C-alpha cells in the first residue's frame, strides 16, 4: 500500500530528525507516554513564536525560528527553577511550494535546541495555514523541596534584585540585521537575536539558593521588572541597567527576548547565589536595585521609569 | 501605577473566566506547577485548530473554535485510554478591533469544554497574528497497569475492529452550515460539527478491556483505519461503515473530526468491552471488520478502499 499523501511523509522525516542524537519517544501515536520522576511536581508552560509578530523570516532562518520557540518556552521553566523533561511542538506552516522544506527547516532548529538543552521533543502537530506559528509546550521537573518552584509573587521589601546577564543584545541584533549588518561586523549581536539561550542552570541554582521571586526577561527589562513588582505588590528602586555590549540602554529596558532571569532574593541568599554561580562557572549576576514596600515606587536612578515593552494587540 | 497595556488586561479576564466553576491554577506565572498522581505514567499530546484550514468563522462562533480545539486534543488522550489531568492553550489572534473580544470568545468555549470534560486549563499564551490559531496541549494520567496506554501499533490478525459510534455527522453538519441550513432543519448535525465530544470514558474502558490498538477518527474513517493498519503492519477487511443519520457514506469515510474511536481487540475482549459499555450506559460500538495478516489488503465489502481523508499541504 502506498500512502497518497505528503503530510505523513513530512512527519516521518521529522521523526527521524528528532531521533538522531537525542532520546525521542512517542511521535508515532496520538499521544506520547512519559515516565515522570517520582516525588517532585511537574512544571508546565507554553510559548509561541509567530512570523511577522515575533520574527521576520527575511532576517533569520526557519531553523532560527524553531530554536527561538523551544528556547523561549524553556526560559519559562528556567524562571521557575525547573529542569526540562519534555517538549511538544505545534506548527502552523504556510503551504508555499508544498515540499515541506519550511516545516523541516523549523524542526531542524527545534532539534538543535533540544540537543543543546537536553529537553526531548516527545510530541507534535503540523497544520497548514497562512502564517508560520510555532507553539511549544514544555514540561519540567523539580526537586521535592519547598518551594518546588519560584513564582513572581514573593519579592519582599529589603530584597535585592539581580539579573543574570546584560540585556538588549537581542534587540540590538535585530537592529543590526535590519540594517543589513548582521553578518561580519557584529556576529555576537545577531547570534543573540537568532539563537538565545534559556538560563536553565542559573534558574535552578537561584531556586536552591532561596530566591523569593523570579521571572525571565521576555518582553523587556522595564516591563518585566514592573510585572514582578506588581505580582508581589511591592515597589522597585533601580540603580543600574545591565546593558549588553553593542546595545543601548533603551534596548536593554524595552527590547525583550533576552531570556536573562530577574531574581528577588534577600541579601544573605544573594551572597550564596553569587558563590554558587561562581563555583559552577556561570556569569556573575548584576545587582540592579532594591525592593521597597511602597508599591507606587518604580524608579531608575531616582526618576520614575515607564514600564514599556512588548504587548500584543489582541482581537 | 497603571499598566499602559491591553494584553495584560485580556489575560486577567481569561484567568477569571477559567477560575469560574473549575479548579484552575497557575496562569499567573511563567509556568504552572502540577501535582501528578504517583504511580502511573503521563500521557501527553498537542493538537491545533487553524482558521481557514480546520474552521470557518462564518459558520461557527469563536467559542465553537475554542471548544473544538480542546476536545480535539482530548480525543488524542481518549485514543490512548488516558484520563485528562490538565491542558495548556496557545492562542494566535488577529488584531482586529483590538478589544480582545475574539480572544475572550475563544476562551469561553475552551472554558466550557474544560468544564464538560473535567480537564483544568492550567496555562496559556496569547500572541497577535493574522489568522486565528488555537493549539492545545493536554496531559493525562493512566492507571499503572500494563500496557499504560493503547498505541496504534498492536492490531493482530483475527482481531475485530470496532468503532464507538457512527461517523460523518461533523462533515454533514459542515455541509448543512455551508448551505445556510445549520439552524433549525438539522440542529444535531450542526452541533456535531461545532461541539464534538471526545470519547474519554470509552477509551479508558477499551484499554481496561485489553484493546490491542486504538486511535481516534480525526481525518476520516478510511484514512485513519488505513493508518491504524499501516502502523500495525496488518491488513483490514471491512464489512460495513457506520454512517451517522443525515450523513452520506462518503462523508463517514472521508469527512473527519468525528472523534469516535477505532478499536482493534480480540473476540473475547470485544465481548467484554460491549458488556462494559452497556453497563456504563455508553452507546454500543459497531463492528466494522476484521484484521488480516496480509498488509496489502485494505478492502470494503471486498473492493479495494482508497485511504482518502484530510491531509495538510505543508511548506
């Protein structure tokens, strides 16, 4: 019997791709079956990358889109201090030439991010459409300690606020790519835009060091710091903005997609965290400010800071 | 502090909607934290509904789209014999008037399907876009018996093939709606198209009765029976097609989205299954044919059957 169909053939090639170099299971049935380590809870999240909204296919490859989608979702696990277990990928792909090359290109990037992060892709779905949409659901595990995950709620007056790295490189990379200068002049910036990395080890260590609240910088430092403060019903007095080399302070505050982590933690915990990062060979986090009791305070160097950043217009 | 943003407001309304009447948790953080019942494995799947591909918004409401997306994903759990635990919803929504009404309408339908199935929505993501896309990931649990889930692989020569109900009602409903007759003449058919129901109880009972192979009818009876046979490396001799009232045999074979279950099981198990369905008040399944050893055989009433059905054209 020959299958008179093209979708099933593309799916078979995706299965082979994902099984090459990583323990992939499922993908052959309606659903995948996972063994979950006993004891700890499951941490779950979903994130999407939409062509024309989050990415421009003239500035990055289909593989970049796949990479960004999986890493963006994994960043949500990092922000909870969880360890990746498995991912499921839903693709909506324009018909185009109908040869499946865009689908396979996106899944190549997903497979690369899967290998880089150790997160197996165990299921997926592919549909036609008029716009590329990649939605990734990630499942993570957490040691059975209390708390099992770090929420946004929990920052306390007197906490210091740390950021795991400088921000704005992704936005600066996009700016350079738009100017047609993504290649030779500033390869690091373009790479930050095309291949961001979720801070999984940093998130887990911050949780173990007793972080009170944590989230990732996906929509811009200013908006995400504001969200952390609002969720915790506290104010923030910021002293400094960690700006990536080649980026502007505006890009660091409003650019988004840096996937660095924001961590609110007491002073003793902060010292422990810095030591642990150092002994694991991770970049030293930057202290950006202090949590204050008055929830109406949101300042940078004493001036009111606008919580600007990426927001979707939703019909 | 006022948030100068619209996305965050829409998300807050979605949270209130999902918490109204069902135990919803998470939705406030980067990720949700789930307690997983000890012992059994986790069964996971993802499924999408795309405007213009799977649904036409002139023939069904935003709420219908949300309902169909969650039920379609749950049908994959039903086909494994799993019990729903939680769902995550990724929405891509055109900007339109920017008032969030389409987003909220879709999520109303998701919330209704969530209540009807007992599957809590624990996380989500909303993006802009130029086409409505609803991707739903579902997590299910399974009793720690062997096998923990029923795959497509496993149908054996001599097995009977059962279908949990007549097919084609969804396709016939779509036909009636396109003719402008979805309302009064044939309300049942339109309802089958707009509000399909995943066969969760049937799937679990079939697994407990020892089903050898199982899958749901999402792309048409002929194509999905062919997939079941191909996965199991067996042939099928079909005697009959269960056609829903008001539908044609062609619609039953090629229509899709019926979400009835195909079950391959030995004769003794089939008897047990029919008894269990009866004692639980479920519809009596229809026997459609027999599994044969020769994998080149795929016949209906002795004539070769074309495995036609829905296939995406993928770029």
